[in-house]
C-alpha cells in the first residue's frame, strides 16, 4: 500500500469515527431518554445512511454467528437467535420507516429509494441462506420431541414456513430468480406509493370567489383559507387531503366544483408525471411470477397461506355471501337517494360526486342530524379523554403525558401508559393532523416492539397517526362522527400493540394474520354507539352540555343509514384486489394502451357490485396503496372478514350489558384482553377467537348490526 492509499484509508477511518461519534444510532444502547425512546431532537437526515450501513453489517454478523455455530442446532441457538438478530437494524428501521410515512421530505424519499434494494438484498440473503435454513429445518424436524411451549412451537413452525414459502426450498437457479423478483417488487411498490403521495400533494385549486364554496361551513373554509395563506395566496385553496376532500364532497352546493375535485381525486396517477398504470401491471405480473416460481397458480394462493381465510375459495365465498345479502338493499338505497335528489332539483342521473352531498342531506332530513350538529360535542381534547377513558374502564390503563419524551414533530404528543397498578406498560405517541410530509389515511405502528430478552420485558412504543380536522383561528379541533370512529379504530390497533405480552418480537402485538389484525380495531369502533361511553366525553365545547338524548336517539336510528351501500363499496375493493391477484397468466396490454387496459380491467372486476354510474377517466387502483404498496395484496377482504369477527365479539359485550347492566363489562373485557389483545401471534388466531367467544363466529351479528337482518 503506497502513502497515498494509506492516507485515503486513514481519512475514511477518521470520517467513520466522526460519524459514529455524532450519529445517535451508533449509541442507541446508551440513550438516556425516558424508556429508551428515540432522541428525535438529535437525529438528522444525514444520520440514516451510515446507520443503515453499520446496522446491516451487524445484522449479517448475527446471521453468520448462527450459521457458523459449531453446536448442533437447537431452538435457542437457531430459532430464538434469529428472532433476536439485527437489533440495531430494527432500531434504525423503526425510526426511518415510521418517519417516511408521517414526516417525510425529498431527502428521505430519495434515501428510501436508495435503501430499497439494500434492504431487499439483505432480506433475500437471509431467506435464501442454505446453511441457515438447514439449521432451521433440523430443529423443525425434531419439533415434536423438544418439549417446546406453545408459543415456541408456533415460532418454530412460522419460521420454517416463512423460509419455505419465501424460497428456501427453491433450486439454486430459482433462488437467484427470486432475489431478482424481490428487488424488483420492492422498487415497484415503493415508487407506486411515492407517486400517490406526490400526486395528492401536487393538485390544488385556488378559489377566489367565496360564493363558489356555498354550503361549506366556516371551519372548512378556515382550513382552505389557511391552505392559501401557507402558499402566499389570497382566497381558498382546495387540496386532495381528507380534511378538505371529504367535507367538500359532502357540503359544497357547487356541483361543478364537486365534479372537478372528484375527478382530480379519482384520477390521481392516471397518466401524467406520476402515472401508476404501468406500475400496476408490473407489480401484478411480478407477483404472479413469484407465485408461479413457488408452484402456485396465482398470487392469491401464495398470499393466503397462514391466514384465517386459508384460500381463495373461502375469500370469494365470503365476498359473494355478503354481496348476495347487501347488493339489493344497496340498490334500494341508491334509488331512494336519487328520487330525493330529483326532488331537490337534480337534473339527470345521480353521479358519484353527488352521493355524499345528497346522502348527507337525506340523512339530515330523516334524522335531523349532521356533522355540523355533532362536531361541537366532539372536541379533540375531550375525545382523547373519552378514548383513553375507555381503555381505563375496560383494561385499567392510564395515559400520562410525558413532555420529556422527544417527538418527531411539535404536533405529536407522547404518553406513559400505566397499568391498573400504576406500573409502566408502554409509550404511546399521538399524531392527529395532516401535513405535507404525511401520507393520507390513518394507521398504527410501533417504534419499538414488545419482547422479553434476558428476563427483561421490553415494553412497546406505539404510535397512532391520523389526518383529523385541525383547529381554526376561532375554534378548537372539532371532529366529525366518522373521525371519532377513525380514532377509536386506530386506538384499537394501538391497544393490540400496547397490551401485548409475548416473549418474541416477531409474535408480539399486531404480528398476526392480516385478516385477524383488524379485529381489535374494528371491535373498538362499536363503543361510539353506546350512550354509556358517549356520556363520558361527548360534551359541547362551549357550554359543557352532554350530547342530548334526542341527538343520541337520532344517532342510533341513523346507524344503519346506507350501511348496505358502504358494505358493497368495500366489497368492490375486495373484488378488485382479488381480480388482480387471481391472475393465472401475465396481464398483457393490447394495442399498447396501458392506461385503457388497466382501467377496463378494474371496471370489469367491480361491475358485479357497481351501483353508481362509472366515470370515464377515473379508477381507484392507480391510488389503491393498500394493495399495491401497503401489504394488503390479496388481503383487502380482511376488513370484511374482521368485521364479521368484530360484530360477533361485540355481541358478547351487548349480552353482558343486557345481563349485568354495563357495556364496560370487566369479565368480558378481561377475556378479550387475555385471549386476543395480549396473545399476539403466539397461537392460531381462530383458536384464540374461539377461546374468547366459546364457539364459531357467524355473520348474523353483522347483518343485525347493519339492519340487513
């Protein structure tokens, strides 16, 4: 080595040493933050790549240590060791990938693109590591003689099947092909999701004449004016974020404006700079190629393995049963609404951009209730107390804000979660309002999973991210009924994460099949219709008056309003998902018109449940992030599957209320907690459910709740 080379190496070493010294991720075991939470104030964008490089190096070393262990394979030195491998990588990823969804920027988006092939390569390296799989297989083949606990046996079986179902049993040349497909899929889905976010942020419309916004309340107009002020503009700036799009479609009397915004929202990523149509074809065909590499006829067959549904036939059976039960009632609802709209002066056919507008008016006419009437009773701070209070009444939890916990945005709040005895249980972050760096929708995730290591129970750090109505210059954040329901839904996921008590991180919290993961969240929504719960928090933000009984009665009477339409809409998404992932031959674009081919395919898939006119130039799959970038491929049905379970489960609480007088029944809540919320993925989910319920679920409770039966 010459003197120049020596100097280059020395400089690189000094640079790395400096990076290590300044980079908080290199010292994560030494963080002095409360409960070891992330020191967000110290973490900079430039810290991520060096941290990922080092974390991947350490993770590979952990795998090498397992593979090169001279001792015979055992559960501890192979299965448990694999579950614990890559600790630093989990820490760095836990921060980065949460922030790319809730606090992203151009730097992080570019970094995400750069990291995608690196992370995909690491994952496929592990899955296709022959020596590692040999050790796993050796333990698996002895599983009946090892005296393992049920959760250990489940971890062993899941680990083996995860490897087998992801290429470990493939021939050498097929393993290389799988690596290529996995890397391709990672980039395709990542770009698809980024295109949706960019397209959503790119579209705005400035309105300078307030008369064009007739029907919008002062709160919504306040949001639109604030949007304009942020951009240095005069007037009201409409965007496609939920807090703008939903109230505009519901309240704006300007039909032409509703149509324009509807078309913009439902044509995102159709053509133009952020076109996703080619990505859809490539994603679907790549998934099919992966499935057939594994000897499966289509991606649905591969994906549904180890779910509650088990196979494509059971999914289609559920979707078809619900279609048969709900389709005619949904058509009746559409006919009733169209007649009502014609009576109010609508000319011609009821269009999709008319649905929310007239639906809200008919609901108000029928029940004299609307979001504008209810909002004053759903002030965000009061709703938070109510939602936290529900967790206290059911499970004994207390939420204490801890301002010493650093947050990734000033709008985020952090809480210590304490159990009934005052012991620390979890950290909970809440992030409620839309921002340019946050994708749309609502979700739960963890910054740190729960697991036991070295006899220490490492408790979870859970985050709920939403896009709820902001405060205005004159009013606090007043939520719609649906926004309160969304909060309850995501908090149900949060409880699944916070209450978990598992030994292994890969089994804890929401690490369950996707058609089971929505059970705790959708179950939690049911309480919004209970007076006993509403009385604890639903009070007028100015007068303190409890939500009046007549409004409660109207709310209850309106609960089945357009339930059939809502169900059929969800079914249409499920049929669309299954159509793309039940392909047994590659999707071929005829005549070179990808856009037309994709839209026509989607329209055909949804035709069996179409109840409103199709709109040329629109189709939802170009922005259907759930299935094309969000982990729900061949899995969107799971919302309805879980809905059957949640209605069936809540019926237990209703029965207890009838027998013992309170919806907050402790005996049923304890059974739900110990059998569902605490157990994670330690056992087959339907075994857990039957243990809680005492029998098999049926769709009867759902049909009853929706007023169909």
